[in-house]
C-alpha cells in the first residue's frame, strides 16, 4: 500500500490547525510550513483562511512569496478564503500582492460587514447530497479565466474553482467535518 500523502499547511496565520485536522480525517499527513525549507518534503500545500493582508505581510517578511510561486509551478496548492485571495491573479478591494497562480479575480470582503458570515448549501458537481459551506468574511470570485473551471457556485457566484493542479474555495471546508473537498484536493496530488 502506498504511504500517506504529505501535505503542507501554511502556518503563519489563520486557521491552519483546522486544515491539519481535516487533512488527517482525509487520510493524509499534515505538515506545518513556515519557511521555504519546510516546502521541500511536501507534495501539496494548503493556504488557509485568515486575513490575507496580514498573510501577505508575513510572507514578505519571511521571503516566501517567490518560493511559493515556484512550488505552485510544480505542485498542487489549495487556497481557502484568504488562501484563495492569495492564489488569484487579480485582487480587488483593496488590491494587494498575490501569488498569481490561478486566473481569477477576487473581490475581498464582498458580502459586506453586516451579513458577512453564513452557512450555505452547495451542490458541487459529482457530490451526492450537496455540501454544507461556511462563509466567513468571504471574497467573491468576480471573474474566472478560460483555463479555470467552476465546480460549485452560490447565488450565481463561483465558490469552488479549479485550474489545473490548483483549487480555490471562498468557503471553509476545514470547519464542517466533511472531508470530501480535502479528498478532492488530495486526488490532485500524484
Ligand atoms: N476577509 C479576509 C481577507 O480579506 C478573508 C476571510 C477568511 O479567510 N475567512 O483576507
């Protein structure tokens, strides 16, 4: 039997521990990533939710932006919420540096202040019974490039998108105990 897949979780800020538990539920080994050296032994990476502007600041301080871009040219990355903002080529409201690995435009905090968090029922392709999705101060994906594919939408906006080896969700699949989105990501790891 093949060994467990070793997946890194960017652990500078945000809800990385919930992703570690979700990866373990999905049968993978989770490794905290804080330095470029930590990327060496991992086969894929999750960038968690949190506050993307803070994450960018920490990534700049740790000189991790280029190593992450380089990693993403070879290996799968799954970004959730703030992580999805980091994967995008184009960030609006307010514009900030990103990795530019997925051809999507995201608008940060797009659901507004009052109604900023909710639980929604999604019907992603190929998922029987649908999926509960937790949104927390989520961005909206405003534009999806030709090479990106929408796997689930909510109220007409894409919320789960893949592009080649990468996956982005504007919700938090690590918070529901349902491992299927993490399993979908693990399938992208050869
Ligand atoms: N609003 C946050 C941002 O702009 C994202 C929120 C989240 O990751 N739950 O980075």
